[in-house]
C-alpha cells in the first residue's frame, strides 16, 4: 500500500500576505480557489484548514491590508511636516503597503475601495471590515492634521476631523481613478490642488 505524505507545513502569515496580493490584484470574484492553491503552493485541504473557505480567506486578507495600511500611515505621519506626506499618500496610494507595481504600469488601487466596490453593501462582514478601516484611517489623519494646525502648517478653516474625511474621499478617489488613468501628472495636479487648499496661507 502506498503511503500518502502529510501536507507540508507552510508559513500562514506569509501565505496570507500572498493571498492578499493576489486578491488585491485580481479582485474577489476573479480569484479562484485553484488560483490561490497555485499561488500559495499549498494543498487545497491545508488552505481550508488554515483559513476556512475562500470568503473567509478574503476577509482575513482585507483585514491584514487594513492593519498594515494604518500602521504605515501612522509611521509616515508621526513626525515632521504633514502635507508632503499626505501628498505622497494621495499620489501613490498603494505605496503605503510597499506593494510592487503590476506589469505595464497597471495599478492595484486601494484594496478597501476595491472591496467596497465589489462586495458592498451586500456583504455584512466585508462592510464591517471596510467601515472599521475607514474609521481608523480618519482617526490617524485627524491626529496628524490637528498637530499640523497647531504648528501653522495647515489651515484652521475647518476642523481636523472634517479635513480627515475629505482626505479619505480624495484617497479613495485617487486610488480608483488611478486604476484606469495612467497619466500620473494629471492625477498629481489634482492632488496638489487639494493639498494647497489645506495649506495655511
């Protein structure tokens, strides 16, 4: 009788990061379980045992993306002038996670925005993750903008919370439009107009 080998062990955190990048590039519906098996180089049974079904793995991937986004945004805005860093965030949204560009200059956009466009409002679990991530980003931005207002860098014509909400809208818009429009100069000009409106004169 031929013995079957045990499924090889794998690093679940590394596998989750790989799954995140695959989902981020292709979207939820266009990524099959077989795509995940091939990309992660694991057996189907091991994948299910570690993460549950495809939907569960997707939600875990989005949660990982949201966590890393917040951590890197906090680190980016912790010290120094705020506006140049906000510009960096808006011009290249995917740079927050350190993700490499796709072939031919294509962009992934923001995984939170992609999820909102593809799964919301019908998916309650995805809605909760995306809404929570947006709240967290607004909180980080509000803290940074309040500091920038206190130093005279940013205008006090609006509350930091309102400015943070505006930046969230700009961030999502930039990420979405950037997926279809490759003219980075045009996008950057729009971002610069928004940043200048925040500047204290």
